[in-house]
């Protein structure tokens, strides 16, 4: 029996499967309903689409049958109260409902998103019951809680053929009498995601221009000297990638990237990569856990703005990389670890290895531990210019400096105690 699972919680299971207990004489439409997710708070979109795969998720309210408006506000004891408004559109105009659920301060991200999916599933039942699928709709209590993954439906009539485009631009200007700063950023993105292929194009451009004037004075307050320092950074990056799903554990991919980075003395960088990825767990479980291995060759063409410390103005750099990633989101918290190594074939000593990770763990009721750290062993700064750096370059970060490592770390704890009741919501002030 095929079962489209509506919730993962053990306490409640709602399935679409053969065996009618609800009938509708004149369904208003055929096929899956279209739902517009209008989330005004924190939502795990990938998890929602994975777990509720029996509807069509759309990006435009105008083509939706149901608008799902999600908002939240602080609850009395430090948790959050989420409100999900189900608003009927088109054939469902005039039909709707509002459901809520409340989290505690000790609720983890995984528990929160499961509660959200459960509430969504409950609210969507009334709309599913008034479609052509009504004859196969039944509601059941499943103490074991199903483990079958929901099958995702694909829209039958999509003039965009699953392509999504996004463009963004922003800028800022600020200054004083002896200081001014200008900043412009542009981002373009096109992507297409299907079960078999994942294709994307990304472009970003960044322009930063800072001017600072430094004056010196005599003992009478008169200006004796004045000098203006400038930090001008122009960066852009364009990448095209294609990923092919081979099996439920294995994928192949390739990418081409071109870029310019003033900070790293790169007038033009062109890099091509190919790789395979093997995930120990099925990709269907990627929103919960993932342990993947990626390996592939690369080829980089460098053109430098200034001659490097190795006497190069341009060079070809064939190489390869290997990466191992692990992440999990469980009721007790989240953990992620990533290890990557890359080096050039022409000189194996020119390499970089990076290890980083983060965690958020509930050790016991009310007590949470979170943090992250990363360390990078750097031996591949082939782009460093031969000209020596001066104090201004260092202070203004106008150019990359020779280094052998880079690190960061952060750590925190929290403990919440007191009343376990969290029913009251008081939004005043």
C-alpha cells in the first residue's frame, strides 16, 4: 500500500492511501493542490517540502489554491507561539482555518520543525478532502509513526520548466568631513532543481571605495600636513554548475568558475572542477543526517595584477580536492563537521587543509551548549605580489598577507529553569 505520510510525530499519522472514509460529490479541481508558503518567521523550507510532498509548492500567491501564512511571537516562558493561517484561494476561496502550536525554551530546532510539519499537515486535510483525491483520503492514528518518505509531486504545467531566477542589488554611502565610504553589491542567480538534475548559475559583483584623510597639527591647532588614504576593492565571481543524480547515494557534478579579486592580486581566475559525491545515507534523509565524501580534479588558470613572489604573472595550476562532510539534526540538537584538503599537482607542497565544525546540543532539560571552531593550514598562497607591503596595506586590509594558518572559534552555554507552563502569550511592549 502506498502511503503519503503527513506527519513524522509518533503520536499522530495522517496518510493518503487507498481506502475511502471521506467523499466529495463535486471536487472543485483535479490533481494536487498548490500551496504558497508565506513564512514570516523561521521555516526549514527544504524539510517542509521533503516531508509534505503530496502538494505543489508554488512561489506566487496568484497561482496558489492555499496561502499558508506563518507568523510567530514570543511566548510567556521564553518559547515561541507559531500561528499558521490557511487561507483558501481560487476554488477554495472562503475556506480557511488558523492553527497554533507553542514551543518551550528547551525545544530543539528538529523538534520545532517537526511540530510545524505536523500542524501544516493537519491544516491541509480540509483542502485535500475537497479535491479529486477525497475518495482516497483517510485519517488514522499510528502509534508507531510512519517512516516512509513522502513522494514529491512535480507540476504538470510549468512554463518556466522549473527554472527560478533571482536578482538583488544594494549599496550604501556614509561619511564625515575626512572620511567617506561607498559600497555596491550585485547578485544574480538562476537555478533549476529536479529529481534527476540540479543546474545553477551565480554571479556576484562587489565594489568598495573608502577614503580617509589624516591631518597633523602644531601646538596652536593649525594643520601642518594632510594625507588621504584610499582602499579600493573590486571583486566579481561567476559560476556555472551541473549536478546529476545517479542513485539514491551517488551523484556526479561539474562546475566552471571565473573571478577577479583585488585583495588576492587576481586579475582573472578561471577554474574548472569535476567531482563525484557519495552519501552514506540516502539523499531522502539529507534534512536529518548526511555523511558525504566528495572527490574530483580541478584546473585553474591564474592571471595576476602584479608579479608574484614566485616570479609569475600568469600560470596554470592543475590539482585535486577531497572533502568529507557530516551533519545531523536530531531532537537533542545539531552537529556538523567538515574536512577539506586540496593541493596542486605541479607542487604537492602547495596545499590547504581546512577543518571546521559546529554544534548546538541540549545536554539536559533547560541546559544548552553551542559553539563552533575552524582551523585552516594554508600553504598555497601563489598569488601574493612580490612588492612588499607597507603599514597602510596592513591596516586597511588592501591586500592579502603571507600566513600559514587561519582560525576562529566561538562557544556559549544557556540554562533556562522555572515554570514549565508556556500557554500565555502577552505581546505588550
